[in-house]
C-alpha cells in the first residue's frame, strides 16, 4: 500500500520538522484527553468499586446500564453537552461552549462508564478473593473498596489506558462542543477530519499516524511501569 | 455540577482567560479554502481581538447564532440571511465578497453536459442521463444554491431524484471526496474546489453562469436578543472586513495565483 | 485492653444456618470458654467451616443466637477488634509484609502511633523480621501463612479462629505454624481451630468438637475423644471410616 508508506514518511517528517502548530495540536489533544481521563477516574473508579462491593436493590440493572453506556456514541454525548453549554441551554451563562473545558467535560462523560464498568469487574473479582479476610479484619465495605482500588492499581492502569484510548480517538464529541477552532479547540482528531474534508488524504493519514504514535508511546510507558511493579509486588 | 464545571474551567482556562475574542459562525467553504487563515492574523494584529471561527453549513451556522453561541455570522445564502435579520436574530446583513459556484464532474462527462455556460441546462442533462450526482444535502449555502438551480432547470428534485442522486448530508470537502471516489457530478464553491487536493478524475465542467454567483454576507447577532454578544468587538471585525484593510486582505488571498474571492462590500445591492 | 470486660465465653444457642434448602448448621448450642484450645473435626461437609464463620461473625445465623459473654454478637464492642481469623489460604494485600500488619492494626482501631512498634513485634514473634519490607505476595506459602498469623497476633485478639491453616503446607511449614499457634495460646489467646488432620488435633487440642451433619456429635477433652469416643460416628471417623 503506497499511500500508507508515503503517509508514514510524511508523519515522520512532520514530527522531525518540529512544526510548532502540530505540537500545539498534539499538546491540546493530550491536555484535553488526559484531563478527561483523570476526572473520569476520580468519578469512575470509586463508582465502580462501590458497585463491586455494594449490595443494593437494582444493582444488576445498574451494572447492565453501565456496561451499555460504554457504547455511548460520542456524537450523542457531544450533542447533549452542546445543548447544556449552549447560551440557550441550562449552563449557557458560563460561556464554556467552544472551549477546551467543554471538550474535557464531554470526553469525561464518554470515559466514566468505561472506567466504572471495567473497574467494577476487576474489583468484584478481587472482592471474591478478599472479602472474608477484609471483613474479618473489621474493614467496612467503603474501606474495602478503597483498599481494593489501591491493591489493584496496576490492573486498573490498563482500564485507565482503555479510557484514554477512547478519549483520544473520538472526534464526534469534541467536534461539536469544541467547534474545531484553529489554535483554540483544534485537536488531533478534528484536524484529521478537517484535512480529510480538504481532500488532503496523505496529510490526514500522516496526522493519524502521529496520533497512533502518541497513544502507543503512552501505552508502552504504562506497560513498562506495570510489568516492573508486578514483578516487585506480585 | 455547575460548581464542578466552574472549577475545572477555572483550572484550565487560565491561559485563555486574558484573550479577547469573538466567535464567528461561518461556513465550511470559507474555513476549508484557507481564507480565514489568510486574513485573520492581520485583524488580530491590529485590534488584539482573536476571531474564533466555527465552520458549519450555513443552516447550522444560523442555528448556532439563534441559540446565542456566536457573535457574528459570516455565510453565503442571501435569502436565509435576510430572513435571519427580518426575524430579529441579526442586526443587519452586510455584503462582503463573492466567488462563484462551479459544476464539477468526471472528465469523461457521461451526461454530456459539455463545457457550456448554462448551469440549469447542464443539470437537466444530468437528470435525463441519470448520471451520478452528489448533493451536500445539509442545508448549507451551497445546498441552497443547488436546490435553486434544480428549480430553475424545471426539475422538482425532491420528487424526481432517483438512485443517481446521492444526498450525503456532509460538508463541502467530504462531499467532494464522495464525488471523487464515485466519479459523480457535484456543485461546489470555487474556493473549496481550488484548495481541494483529492480530485481524482474530476474537473470543472460548467462555470461563468450568472446563476452560479455566490455572494457572502456578514451579520452581527442581535445583542438585544442575545445580551452576551460582544457587540463592540464583533462590530470592529465587521467594520474591518468591509473597510479597505479587510477588502484588500480578501482580494490578496490566492491559490496557485488564482484569487478565490472578490471583495465587493462597496458594490450596491450585492 | 486488660481493663475491658472479657469477650469470652462465646455462646451459641440453637444456631441454625440454611443455604438454599440445606440446613448446613442444624441447631448448635455450645459455649467456648477462655484459655483452652478447641479443635473442630468432622467429615467433609459436616459444617465445620460454616460454624467457624458463624462464630467469627462472617456469617449471620438463619436462626438462633451468637453472643459474646451474654452480649449479642451484633452489639459486642468492636473497637479495638479483639478477635481474628486465619484462613486456609492466606490473603495478602499488594504491599510489604509490614504494611499488611499495619493495615490490620489500623482496621482494628489501634492508635496510629502504636502501629509500627506492634507490627515489628508481631513479625519478630513469627520470625519474619528479615522480610518485613518484602512484598507480601511474593513470599512463600508458609511465610505468607506465618505473616497471616502475625497479622492476627498484632491486634492481640482474645480469640483466634483458624480454618485449616496448614492444609496447603508441607510438614516443615506446618510445624512452624503449629509452633506460632502454640505461642499465641501460651500468651493467653483462646484458640478455635478447624482441622482435617487428626494428628494435628491430637497434638494441639485441649478439647475436641466433633461436628457431624451440622450438629455437635461430641464435645470432650482430646485425650478422652481419641481413646474412648462416646459416639459410634466419632469412632468411625477416628478409624478413617467416614468420608473426610
């Protein structure tokens, strides 16, 4: 496939040339998606752990709903957030539409179900192993969920990466709530969409390769940390 | 949730907080042709006002402005623009520049529309040959112009369209990509076409018809309806666009030596 | 701790535990007094482990009452925790051996200032000081079980429950575990332990509780139980004729 080879060369040239504009776009992508993943973890990990160790009516429905929400279409989230943040919407007065904050907000909504649903599964599996011991020590369910989150931190890293992958790869939500404004809300995926629109397919593909490279580098780093930690902590 | 949003926005917007800016709802044709990239730096340098362009179809751009999410609308669909002002959403429509639409198709020209000037006759030929035609189908200015052309050709496209007529619901670029990959006819604005790279076997077949004239206008969103509209800064942008500085900047935007837009703010009745 | 009223004796009255349609514990009334080592034996599925968990509070009886020194178990003073349990498979958190003990002390409600000293002392008692900083989950099975005992001992429980603590261990490790349990007993902790190993029951038991089909078939001093079992089931069990 000639196009791909050429695009890979272009991607390397883009990176080597150190184009400030490209780095600005990559930087904003990382800022938005990492912030969204951070917020999604702050909300999603405790939520997942609480559902894992909790016993309450409707628990199964909550799990099914959470699993289903993992497939939430980014465009729908984008639209909902747009309607909320639009001047005519309930939070319009905050003037957040077409800002990176709006993009973070939308991506957070996309990632929370992934983090919560997957961490629920991981914590629940561990809870099977730990719950008698923890209850024997007199630990409450609340305490147990915090303990397990910390104990499973290296397994949860994979979930965080899955969430980041989802955030960094989506274009539908950030396009709508960010507006793809040059220099303000233009990120990797919306740039790729724009270059595709302009018919500059090689540049779009090259940018796609840059995006994959960035995600790959983050994953590789996380993998090395996880491996080292698992050797050390068992 | 409001508080939470406010907190993260404060955390993150520190860099942008000082920036004076206005939001302009415009069309994909202006953004994707590269016009804004060419003219906006001069305005920002002069006034320190950043212009944030959200590029949409003309119809969506109006929707955005109606919801109060833009300070200025910069589009190309005169009828819709006048309606927008008449309904009180906009203060006044001011003409800025024009370019023209071109009828594009495969060089093999299966519908034999030839290299003629009559755009309506060409559409008629496409319809009778049932040759593949890609429509924006997204309520954009170009879509509006296309529908008007069908009507002038005496064809009720809503009723007479068949499998040959592809309603894509996409922006100019994606629609051109579609036309390029299926060797279809398409109506495009010249600016986007000139900066479009994935042409394949497509070429301009019909141009120069008076009916292909494409006028752009700019409108300040009514600050009475939308109190948060940055009236002074937005008006400064509009004034600059139609004054010599802006008009010269628009006229000097060229791709391969060809000017994409012709400034005509001073022309009466544009 | 000494001023607090004693937890013991632990009293069970007409305790029944039903899972599905099976009465796993079918009406048990018994009293565990301080000081002695009580070993529970019985064939597979007799209900020993369930009884142990009912005593420790991990399970709630379907009917009947569990009380600590006449106080219902649900109302017994919880802080600091004065009972502990060691399981067949030690469950350790992904942190150092020392940190695992500190975690238990914190959960039991000991003041923070005492954590490190108590944890070190506990490791000392089971001979694991040299691995204090090692991750608990990379220790050998025998070391992990000793660490589990240290974790239990650190909170100085009045009662220690053990559910077949040596079932997965080789004879050498089993011997070390038995020595630690003996030392805890000497230090005054009440031992209530389930075992499959009759030799172990013989070596360690002051009194034997023979459980059969969810009931106490026999409760007698170890010496008498092994020499002159009172019931035919116990005799069959000792002779290895009941399925273990």
